[in-house]
C-alpha cells in the first residue's frame, strides 16, 4: 500500500536531491481502483490518525467515502523509472535525475524515457542558456527571476532530437553534466544548434 519513498520540491535544494524519509500512501490497487481500507488494518490505523486533516481536503469533501484518496492517482511503476526532476520554481541551476528511487509529486514535474545517459544529455540541454532563455520568454518569471518549469511551457521548448547528436558531443554533454560544468554544456549546445 505504501510507495517506498517520495520526493517533492522541498527535497531539491542546493543542486542536490535528498530523501526526507517520508513515504507516500498509495490508496489504489494494482488495477487503479481505490482500496477498501478495512482490508488493510495497519494502513487504516495510520490513516485514521490523520483523518480529520485529510477530510478537510477538496478531494475528500467531493467524495467523503474515500476521504483517504490522494488528489492524483499513484502510478507505482513511476517510482522505479529513471526520470528527470523539474521543480515548478527553483533556484537550482542543476537539473537533477532520479535513477528510480523516488516518486515525484508536489509541484515537481518529471520526464521519463531512455536510459540514464540519454536523460543526462537531455538534462544538459535543459540546463543550457539556450533552453533557459526560451523558458524565460515562455513562462512568467517568479520572484528572483526564476522561470517556471510547468508542463505547458516545457512542451513548447525547442530541443534538438538527442538521438541525432553525434557520439562525441553526446559523451561531452554527459561528462559536463556529471561535472556540473555549465560553461562546457553551453559550448557544446551552442555548437549543436549553430
């Protein structure tokens, strides 16, 4: 019933991802149907401790029978997938990758697909001045001048097909990503888009 670990915006700071030690309750069965808490006495006992607060949520007021329901469905397979993590608003200049240990939620967008190296190449692009300037033009900049990594803006970004990048540039992007070398990333990205 519980997803192993959760990751939210507050756990991404200073270009690092740290697990808070919290777990995410998954009230859905393997078919995506909400569970009957009476079938899970330990989960029910835990949820009852927080029932009053949970019942005050909009999703609970809409359907009081399932007061323990999460706002969004929980897709357990996502926990184990490598993914790029994009906080809605962040002062971080490093785009972080989860190798498959966390479940993203709370204003945290994610991109899946491919292996870790492909995600590093895409992350390097997302960190580049080329993408950050696009995002700044597309989104409303928040306090401190930080652009928003929301899906409606991410979908509009012009990013080259990473599978068309030659092997040498791909390896350099991966190396610069690992080294957190933003000037190196910008030099390769500028070469690719030229």
